[in-house]
């Protein structure tokens, strides 16, 4: 029995001196050198007593060594658990305890704070910093650079990814070898990746976008990564002439558009720009195409499923949509109450089924049954519709639906209108408690740099285009919207901070 994920992503590169990671300082790590590092780490894990199926938690800054930890986990048959570098010791404690991780790898500066966490969970603790130093690399340094890949079945677990946990404790999504491999194979095909591609990688690697999309796709195609520790406009502009593709969150593209050095000439040679993890404003689509001649390809995925849909590589990439279901992925819009499939054009909950859909939530069988139907369809929690041309549109999260006086209100409809108003850069709409209506609408807008928004004028525009029950009871100007590390607006924070606007 083979190890499908390792064999396809890494095994085909044995002995290849072609570039894999190209670092900011110009250093190049070949596929062969990366595999040697991976093997030494795998041997170190074995020396620490880790066995196939054990969980390994990594909270470390982005580096080639951190990426090799992932590869070594796959080669060892260990379940990989990447953790956001912003998590506190208390949050890490929950993830390590819940996953029953046998090894926690962290930055040396966090070791003293996390040592009690590891000890309480009976996990070993090793360190790894952004420069590739620490106790783990030191332990691996004396190991041989060859390791016998551990056989794994297609349905064996390869990774845990914990959800953001905005409505309770984070859930550990169990991802199998097939989940990760099938999605990478599909994306290589539909996005036309080859060994000649050089992907500019400024995303974190603790998230599905940077790890299971950008990295796995590049590995499977045999290409290279321009591997930046984080997004920095100066670095990206400097390296774009060496890239053929780029994946990013919407913030990356808006920041590039704010820089006069980002021109059509700079990216004329580029093959593809992909955006995800948060909605891309239609205005950004328009500005980007006007500036560069490129139309950003937007797609839709999530922790539990990797990628579900994509705008076409060839054909119309429509702003405000996430394209069509990927090959092998079934998508339907259903009534949240009955589960019945709705006609095209009607808003309902998005459900998906395919080889990309996760196995369930770790140690949460009841939650798994609530969200993963017996027939394999996963209830995503996103609200959307399929338009008259077959494109999928996301209108928001189910939990963001506002019910005011018995009427259903979809924030996206109001946000699109607010975003179109003079002086508004972007907006967010939430429902807050109201003594008469149960909930009412509050709109938050961020001002453009040059023109402040006219709130009275905006209210007047809303009044002429939306039914009265959809009108924001209050409009509030904020310097910026609260976002998580992947650029998603955190509406739960807005609801929490402004929940008492109409109290008493």
C-alpha cells in the first residue's frame, strides 16, 4: 500500500535539482533538498516516539522548515495540525488537548508559556523559529536524509484544520488523503498549472488557502514558489516579474492597487491571479482589470471542503460570483427548514458533495450529523443562489441572516448598494437586537481616502432602492472593518461591540 498524498505531491520530485522554494533573499531550495530536509524531520518524529495516526500541532512562523514539517508529517503518516500564529496559549491549549496531539512545535519565544500546555496534555515540545532554528532542526540535523514513507490508505486522515469558532468552540475538521489530493489534482487541471509555473506565495501556511491550495497545487504540478514570509507590497512588486501566477486574499490586491508602481507593464507576463478566503469587491475587479488587463479569478472554498467552485480559466470571470462547481463537486441550494432543493435564482443554504468534503468533526459526532448529511452533502452554512447563467453567488453566512419583524434580510443586498455610494470604500451590515422588531439593520462604512461619505445622501439612496424593512436604522463610519488573518470581515465583533445600540 502506498501513501497517495506524499507519493503524488513529493515523491515524484526525488533527486530533482529544480527550484522549489525561492526565498526573499534569493536563496533557492530545490525539490531534492526539500525532500532531504523532510526525511530528516520524519526521522526526528520517529525518534520522538510518534506513530502513524498521531497528531502533530505546529504553531510557528512561515519558513521552509515549517513547510517541511507538513511534508514530514505526511510522509510519516502523522496527522498535521497547523495553528494560527496569533493564537494565545489558552487557545493553543484547547487545540492540543482536543486533538490529543503527541507533539507541539512552537516558536522558541513562546516555549516557556506553552511548556505547561504540552506537559498537561502529555505532548512533547519542540521549537522552530522563522529562521529555521530551534530544537527540532537541531534534533533533525544528525539524522539521515532518507526515510521509508509510511503507507496510508486513501481514507486515512492527513490533517486537522480547526474552524474559527465564532459561534462556540472550534471544531476540528478531519481531512483525509483523498480530500487533499483530489482537490489539488482538480485545481491543477482547471487552472492549467504546469512545472513552468512560479507562484508568488505571500499567504500564511496555517490556513487551507496557503497550504492546501497554493502549496499542494504547485507541488503536484512540479513548479516553484516565490516563498515570502508575509505580504509586503515592496517585496511583491519586486518579485512579480519573476512569477507567472499569484494567489491572494482581497486585501493583497487592494494594497497593490494603492501603489503607483503596480502597473500593467509590471504584470503583463503573468498568467493568472487568484483571489479567495474573503469576498472580492466588484470595484476591485474593475480597477484591477483597468490597471493591468488581467481579470482576477475568484473561487469559493472552506475549511471543511477545500475548494468547491471557481470562475472559469477560459470564459467570463464574473465579478460578484464564485463561478461554477469544480469537476467532481456537486452543489445545490436548499431550503434551510426543509432541506429541499430550491430553483435557480432563489436564495438558500449552499450544500456540497464530492471527494473534497471532509470526513467529519473530530470527537463531535452530533455536530457532524447536524452538518454532514447521510448522503454525503455538507451543509456549508453559507447562503447563496445559482443565477440564470449557472454562476454561484454567495450572499452571506446563515448566521448573518437578519430577521427583522418577521422579514428575512440578506446583508449582502444592502452591502452591494452601500459599496456603490460616493465616498464609501467598503461596508458591512449586521443585525443587532431591537425591542420592537427582534433585530434591526445597522450599516458600517469605511470612507474612501479622498471623499468622506455623505450619510444622509446614502440613506436617501437606500430609501429609493430598498424596501423600508431593509433600511439600516443607523449608519456608522469606521476607520476599518475588523478582519481575521485571512481578510474575512468579523461580523461577530461588530454585533458584539454595537449590540446595545437600541437597548432600553
